[in-house]
């Protein structure tokens, strides 16, 4: 029986770095939200990293 290869999820180029900063406590959710606005990660990736829905703040 052949093993199935798990599907890998494609993330933005900077996803792993930003996730590391957030997990290490170097960045807060507001900082991660700011990089979504710059296009570094997607709103869905923001939710993966922080556990919160992405909402645009003023």
C-alpha cells in the first residue's frame, strides 16, 4: 500500500518569519495586522498566526 504524501499548505514568503516573531513574543497582533496591510501575509494567515479574525483598524 502506497503512502499518501500530505498536502503542503502554501504560505506567503514571509509567513514563517512573522509567525516566529509572534510566537516568540517579539511582535503583538497589531504588528502582525500591519504587515497584512503591506501585503506580506494574507488575512487568512493572520488568523492562523494569531487565532483572531483579521479586521481593518483605523
